[in-house]
């Protein structure tokens, strides 16, 4: 077999062939997360959920006759929890630790300051980029789906795999059944959000509810193994489309439904054709220790430890409220 040595290739091969830059690929969030937290002093690498077998439930009736539930990892706005608005820094005080449900009318005030979105490249100024309720209401009005379930449901993140599967997933299933949901659309935000949402989708499929995930962390979702996944190659926090871009948001919601209808079996991934930017350099930044100076890493280590203590206090507070209500 004839082989071409690398040194015989023209120096301008990329330009000549019209190639994009090598880093214009889906962001490797599992690798970035592992190396980032190791740099912060946490030596034990995180174990991402990983399965071989993937459940799959086919649609039992047309989407035009189906009730669609929306599941999100966005958090209810808490006035007492500090800044949760557009551009807010990571805010552990805004976290939630139990499945919640709110009526979709009027639309609840849900935000994403409590999770690790890509704050360098998106500012969360348009809730429709992470919360596709308006689009699914439109699709119901147009007859594309039968209806939107009466409640939107929140899936806690930053949880152990065991807690997610044994506590949160059964609770989510019960609430979807109360709503009479036929299918579920699950929308992820941060890296761990994508894992929590993936575990939830797997559980719902095992119980007979078809699902599709809308997300931006391809490696995490596919590593876990899910039935259907619509991948948008956007910064974290934009799983429902580009902010302030109605066409992108419409297309993203419509493609999610297409994946629900056309998937022939599990591990079906479809990628949105929409690009975030003509310049893919944004993919180099998120939690990339090679791009972070030593003094900034030290500042982040101190801030992470501070936020960790806030999160522990919030968890204890939420658990106490649950126990008091029982």
C-alpha cells in the first residue's frame, strides 16, 4: 500500500482543502471537567454514568394526538438567593434539590444561574434559549402536537447517580403520569445537568414514556446512552436554540419532535445544522486549564470551595423543608 508521508503534504493543506480548524469539534466536556477539577485540587476523577444497553419506547400514537411534557434543569427564581439574572455569576444559593412542578400558564420564572453554563460566551438574556415552552405551546396551537402537559417539571442536578435514579426519577415519572403525558422533552444546561437528564430519560423510557433530549454536551449524553438526542453545537445554556433568534428556536423545537418520530432505535443522535458562530474559538474556553493562568485557577479554587459550602447549606435547608412537610 502506498503511503504519503506527512512531510510531503503542502503546508497550506487546510486552506487548499477548505478544512475547518482542528478544534471545531464538539467540546470534550468530560475531559475538561476532569482536568479542571484536578487543577482545583480534586484528584479523584468523576465517574460519569455509562451504560451499554439503552431502553427505547416507540411512539404509540401520532404526536398530533400526544400530550408533551417538558422537563428542565432550570431553577425557580428565589428573590432571597442573590443575583440570578442575565450575566449572574455561578450562584449555589439558587440550587434546588427536589423535583418541582409548576403550571405552564402563567409561565414560571425559571433561571440558570445555579449551574455551570458557558458564561464567557452566553449571558442568559433570553430564557427561550434554555426553556422552549413558548415553542411547544406554538406547536400545540398549530396542531403539530396534541397539547403541552399542564405543568413543567424540574429535574435536580448536582446529585449522586443513585439519588437521581432511585429518588428523582420515580418522582418525575409519577408527576408525568399525573399530567397524562404521552412523551417527554428534556432540556439540559450544565455538564452534570446533561447526565441527570440522560438518567431521567432512560428511566422514563423503561417505564414506557418516549423521550428526546435537547442539549449541548454530546459526549456526556452519548456516554450515558440515551434513546434520542438532539445535539446543538452551542455553548452550554442554549439547548433550546440561539438567544434572540426565533428561527433557531423554532427549528430546534421542531427537530426535537422529528427525532421523536423518526428514531428507529436507541442511541439516535441528530445534530442541528445551525452554527453558533463562524468563529469556533469559543470551543477552546470552557473549563480549559490550558487557557487559565495560575492566579486565576487559585481564585477559582477559593470560589469553588465557598460555593460548595453554600450548596451544602442549601441542601440541608431544602431537606429540612421536605421533612417538615411530610
